[in-house]
C-alpha cells in the first residue's frame, strides 16, 4: 500500500514495503538500499517512523 498527502508544507509518503522488496524493485541489494536510506535519514531529506531505523 502506498499513500501520499501533504502536511505543513511537506509531503508524506507511506510505503508498505520491506527494504528487501524495495531492493528487488530497483535491482539492488538489501544492504545497499538500507545503507542509502539510512544516509538519507541522517542527512534529513527524509525521515522514518520505523522504530528500528
């Protein structure tokens, strides 16, 4: 499931996919996708509501 909405000038996208599923969709490895997502969270252009992140 994917949902999209705007709040307070930001866009929120909810994607109900695992990191492994995203990796398969883009033709990459789980490790690479996880590393890139973590880098983006640290640099703050994206945020995560995942308690494991």
